[in-house]
């Protein structure tokens, strides 16, 4: 099976920004990769540390938009399979809404941006992914949250272009599934959200934290939680926290 087309840059402000600015000239499913970002960002505008020649900063240009959240599922599942390919022993899973964890630590994060509106619909999506590959432990300590990298868990350094090559391969596989059988892709993404059925906390935009059981993910990508008060609440975004007790039951 073929891979997505990959365009490499030594440095960009942000791969998502590049895709948004050049969406018309990029191919559908083209992967834009930078070896350094000067203005990388995560959710809610948070800074994404992007040192040179250390990690993967990539964005997939998706021009056939069936569902914005499934565009994110494409790139996150591709990243998940890439991590498992290079370190099969890793306990990788997706943490709703857009992170990939290994055990208790974050190893990758996804961010999607719309690239314009046509007839009231998003015309394309910049599906970005940042994967910690060769991050040193002392550098990860500056992130401010539990984080790890392929190097951190395996003790080995990785060739970034080889990792990108696999990411492009799995991205193409996931994109084909998205186009031909989006229901199966959605079920796979839901399955990889390993926290389903476990107690979590969600920090809402107003800062309030709600605790309860992660019941399921709706078809539109929203999380449903049975709160400690017995009510079912729906969340479209939020920072998920997990107790060590819940994490210990995952593996």
C-alpha cells in the first residue's frame, strides 16, 4: 500500500499554519513535516515545545471532510500505530479528546484546524500531530506535565525520517478507511480510548472540575460521563485527568 505524499521543511512557524495558508496547492492527504517549529501550539493556544531535529511536527491536509472530529481520528490513529511499530512493548492509548499517552505520560498530541468554509461547511482540515521521539528527560521536565518520548521509554534514539515514513504509511491506511468505511474508523478510535469505563475528571472551560465515569463517546465525538451525582453530562472539550488507581486498572 502506498503512503501519503510528504513535504519536508527544516523549519516552519507551524505545520498547521502552513497547511491553512497553502491548502489550495497541497494534495489531498499530503503530510507537511517540519524538523523545527517556532510557533507550535497545542489546544487552547498553549505552546507546543518544538526543538530542532528532536521530534515530529506534522500536519495532514484533509480535503474530503466528512466529519471534523474523524479527521482528527485519522491522524491520531496513524500516530498510535506508528508508536506501536517502533516500540511494540509500549502501553499506548488515546486519551480523549486529542492526546496519546504511554502509561501515565503524554507522548503525542493532536490539533485540528478548519481551513475555510464553503457553502456553510468546512472545506478542509489541517490535522496536526506532534510526537515526542528523541526528547531528552531534562527537556520534557520543562513541559509542566507528565510527558515522555520514544527515547524516554526505550532508551534508543530514532531516525526521524524513518518515523515520518511510517507515519505517512499508516496515515494513508487510516485515510482510506475514513473514506470507505468511516463507521469502522470511528469504532476503532473509540476502542483505542482506553479510559472508557473508568473514573476521570474533566476540567471545564470555566475551570470547574467534574468527576465521574467515562461512559462512552457519541457519534459526534463528544464524551458522555456519568457524574458522581448520578447525572449524565456531555462534553465536547475539556482537560481529562485520571487517577493512578484508574490507570493501574488499564494494563
